[in-house]
């Protein structure tokens, strides 16, 4: 059968003030009917730009060379998207190719019912009576797994959960039965447990609807779970293209090998944790903990007579000196809130939270300030956690200056250089401004700043979730190395079990503000007791297609048992 | 973009003057926008030069009625001695127009400086601390918005100079009355920026470090929230001239013996218009129009160029992550093209 999409020697460049920027360079790629092609690569690799050209969705500043031939599902018509008129493009979009966006909450218009938005696509491509269109929309909603579609078709987007919204976006794409669906990071904005369900649905798009799926993602686990074929992109070029099993078992190109090696896998960290445990002196367990939380309760006051939102409820945990506690949970589980409370950024409403001997419930800033010098904090987004007007050296020197260890930034330069060296940044980077560093470099500088005062407690709030996999691996290694040298206690917050596993001595799992399970990596990841932890673990796709197929079966059993 | 940046991008920093507010925008502008900006800058430059070098440029003093050859005579048409003629009071029009730019510039400088100082400070405090102080300040600012600005200026002119109209009295009366009108603008702009910056991660990071309020406000918040001020500044400068001219036109300006003032001259030339004496009104009027036009062009162009999409372009390519990957030789060459 004929390929639904044939991209030949595609080159896309953007006109910017800094001259022409080549986003995609000489990519040749084809999508066979009814297959899932995963396009993987790190940020800036041109994967999204490539996929967007299939639908002709590039901005005006883009210059496209090469051909993107899109055929309809039955193979009767075909055309080069790069040359099409606006009217032809409108015809082709939705009918031959459809798009699923990354963020389902912004892809739907909040002021129209979801049914209306699905029908809008139908109307654009044919004549339907009101009843026909409605029946069609209800049908597609049922097929993507929305319960009670007859009733829910008239609901508005905000009445659905994030996973359901993504289902609706997929329904919107499926309603015209297109030959190819372009899914741009369809699960990145979703929690792991929801991600597993959306991946399942995308698999059904292929099996039941017969649509080819172009899956753009940076997550190798997702690729292993869903893809038939994989195309790896790096800096605008197609590096490697192979069948999914071949790619994972025998990657040819060095870049692919390195990319796969960088993906964290569950179980890798256990050895490290054992090693650390063995190194600890006798009587370590009896030491006074650095952080002790008892029945901790944190509440965000409601506005306009809405009830208060309880973010954290009855959480008890402790961190002993030199220990890394990994805090895992999905969005809204309260993990970040606990970290912020420990740093004195959020008020404690109930229970008790003792950090380095100071009770934080009802604490005054004045009494807490001296303690702050013993706490380091690494923020999630390295792009915003530096003052854009100060150089890196000035930013790193800031804690030293504030706590009187240095007169000014120039005075602290010696220590700053040491710190930069410790996080493996060249000294010369001190003179640069934050925007002149890449994400990984910035996050390393952020680590340097957090360690400036030799803290006893380091709080890392999703320090790697904004980074690419290969960069993440480097930052995690660095973290581990520094921890071994400096022996600080740490709270490591992450939504990714595999990342937490690499670093943590103990892991605490949070769900809706409550502590579900806590224990060593062996206990929590090896033999989880709570059903929620089991589900969380089973939902996490592993970067190995063979193993993932088994895990999927296991996940489906668990889901069947839960329902 | 992706040329030979296996490690980090080199720190090539352009010389300091290219990063100054107006210069950097001039460099990034293109086409019609650039034309507008340049036209505005040229008009503004002429205005400032005329003001600074008024004693050299003007053939006579602003209150000079006679020279060695006797009195100038009233309402003389343009001639070799008086290039733009003389007014009904017997002053030389050209000299009055040139000297008038000096008064206008002084008013702008005093008004804008005072309103920026007070407005930014209040906006910073109001946005950073919030609470009741913030609510009260915003309410007062809204109340001032509700007044017709010229009315407020007239009241203040009377209060400050008490009917006396010396040069500095007049300038301060005009400048401070304009200040009162402008403060709410600076307050609101700074306040909204401060509120936005306050929730940025780097401010939180400063709080975690344990920095005090004063340090956070001065080092982290203030410098990041003054980005839009140059725009309002240029637009307000032209508004300041209009208010000054309005005050002068209504008779609350400066006496002709104290300083030259375009609004006053326009007022005095009212009766000339019907008598067919065009030169007394055209030239001061033209001066007002051109200066306002020039400053507005500068302000509007800066405003357009501050569009986030354009600003992003100027930031240049994203730094490339050092992945530590050895690329095949062929690929390297392709990149260095």
C-alpha cells in the first residue's frame, strides 16, 4: 500500500534577527499506513517542526524546501503540503491528517461545549444535519472511552479531567477518520497513570481506526510502549531510523546509543543506595533528624468563600543527616508544597515541621533567617530561577553576600570559582549572564548556588524535569557525586520514579496530600505494598519494547482489578 | 545558528553602547518602523540641540525688543533682520521659537524625573508589599486619573507660583503639575511589573537564601521591572509639552520677560490670525507639533519594537546543550556551513 506521508529532503529555516536558523535539514521520512512512527529527539532537534510541516502549520517566518506529500486514507488523492494553497490545506487538514496537541487544557476552547468543538470539524468537511453530526460526535466520544457520551457531549472542557480532555482532543482528531494523526508530545502534560491510558487509546487509534500515528516525544519509555518504527533526530537532522526492537536492542549511531544510555531505569539506583548504607557509621540511625514532620498539614486559604484547599494532610516523615529522601507523587499530590514549607516559603497550618531544630509552625522570619544559611534550594525551572540582570558569578555569590560571608560579589569570587568547578562549569562562565547558558549548565549553576553555604539540608524541587534526558543524566550524576563528597541531607522531589530511584536512600510516595507509602528503594520499588504504588509503578513505561509489552499486560491486569 | 557550538556559545558581547535602550532598538528595527524611529530621533535631536545651544543659535534674546538700530517694531513680516518676523509685542519670532525649546526641555526633564522617582518608588513598595497600602495607593491613583489633567495643572500652577510667573516658578509650576498627573502611570506600570516579577523563581530563590526585603526589592525586583519605562517616558515627554503649551495658552504660563514659551506666543497671536499676520502663530505652533510628533514617533516605535516576538528574535539562538557526543565528521562540516 502507498505511504500516507512521504517527506523528501525537507529543510526548514526560520528568519530571525540573528540570521537564518536551520531547524530541519535534509530529512527524508515516510509514514506507512496504520503504523506508529515515533520521532524522538531532545529539545531543538527539529522534531516538532518536522511534524508540523505535515499539516502545514509553520509560522510565516519559516522557509520550507523539499516535498511533503500527503495522501488520503483511501489513496485517491495526494498533494504536496509545502506547495498547497490555503484553501487546499484547509481541505486536507482534519480529513487526511489531524493533530493532537501537547496541552489538552489549552487545545480546547473553554467557552464551547466539547460536542460543538468536535462537530465543528465535521461541518468544515461535509454536510451533516444537526442530528447526524451529533450522533457522529457521540459515537466518537464513546469510542475514545468517555463514559455517558450522550450526556457529556454538552459539557464544557473544564468539567473534564486532564486525561479525559486529551481523549476529547483525540476524538476531535479521529472524527473525520484521517489517514495520519500527528501527536505532539501527547502525554507530556499528563501524570504517569493517565499517560498509560492515553497511550492505550493511541494504540487503539491504530488498531481500531486504522490511522497511522506520528508520535513526537522525548520519552523513550513512551516510544518503547507504543511505536512500531522510530526516527531519531538531532540538531535538525535525521540520525537513525529503525524498527523499534532493533533500535532499542542494537542502536547503530553513537548519538542514539548515548541517548538510550542516559535514560534512567528503575533498579539502577539500588546498588548505589546499598553502597551508601554500608558506608554509614554505627549509630547513624539514632542521630537527631535534620527534618522531622509530624501530622503535617498545609492549607491554601480559599478565596471568595470557597472552602480552603488542603494541599498536605497528616504527613509524617523525617530526614536524617546525610540521607536523601525521594518524594514522589503526581501533580497535585502536595510534594512541592512540602518542599516549599521546609524552605519557609509556605506556612504550616497544622501538625509540626521541625527543620534543623526550628519549629516552622508559626515561626517568625527573624528566628528562621539564621537557619536559612543551612538550607539550599534548587528550583525546577533553571530558566527563571536566576536574576536575568546578574552574572552567574553574582548569582552564585548572592547567598555568601546575604549571610555576610563576603562583602560583595567580587570579594566572593574565589569561593564562587571553587563552586563552579565543583559543578563542572568552567570558571569563565562566572562572567556570563544566565541566558547565555544552556538549560543543563544553568541547573548546574543553580546547584552551585544552593551549595554555596555548605548547607546541611538541600531541597531539590524537580531539578531535572525541565531538562532533556541526556542532560538530566549528567545533572543527576553530578548531584550524586556532590552528595558523596559533601554529605548533606536532601529532599529530592520528582514525579519520575526512575529519577528518584537513582538518588534516594528512602522513597516516600504521596497521593492527594497524604503519604501512601514510605520505605527504602528495595521496599517501595521492589515490592510495593499499597495498590496506588503498584499502579504508579506499573504505569511507568520502561525504555525496552520487550519488557514494556510484559509490563503493559501487568498494568492491564491491575487496572482490571481496580475497576 | 548551529555552527561549531559543541561546547557553549562563545561570549562575544557587543560594545556597551549598542545595548543602550534606544540604540539597541534602532539596530533591531527594519523597514517602515526604522524610518519612523529615525524620523522621531532626528526631530528630537534637533529639539534638544536647539535647547542646549539656544544662546548661540538665536539671533536675539527672548525678551529683546531693540538692538543698535532701534526697536524691532511690532508685527513686522519676515525680513533679512527678522527671518520669521516679529510678534505683536515686538519680539523676534525666530529667537522666541529657539529659546522656547529650552523652556520646554527643562519642563520635560523636571517633570519626568520627578514623576519617575516618585512613581517608581511608590509602585515598587505598593506592588511588593501589597495589602492595605497597595489598595490605598491604587485608589488615589485612580482618583487622579478621573481629573481632567489640564484643570489639575491650572490649580497646581496657581498654588505653586501664586500668580507670579518667573522663569523657574513657571517651569516648576508646569513641571510639578505634570508630575502629579504622570505619577499614577508610573505607579501602575511599575506595580504590575513588580507583582509579576515577585512571583518569579529567582525572587523566591533570594527569599530562600535569606535576603532581606530591601535587598530583594533593590537588587532583584527593581532592575527587572523598569523595562517598559523608556517607552512611557518618551510618550509622557510629548504629553508634558502639550500640557505646558496648554497652560501658556490659557495664561498660566511664564511671562515673556522671564522666558520664551510657545503657548504664550500662540495666545498672543490669536488676534493676528484674522488680520492675515501668519508668521506669529505658524512658527510656535509648528515647533510644538514637530517636537510632539518627534517624541511620539520615538515612543511609538519603541513600543512596537518591544513586541515580545520581536524581542525574542533579538535574543539570538538558544545555547546548544553540550551533550558530549562525537558527531561524524560529515555532519560537522554540514553544520559549519
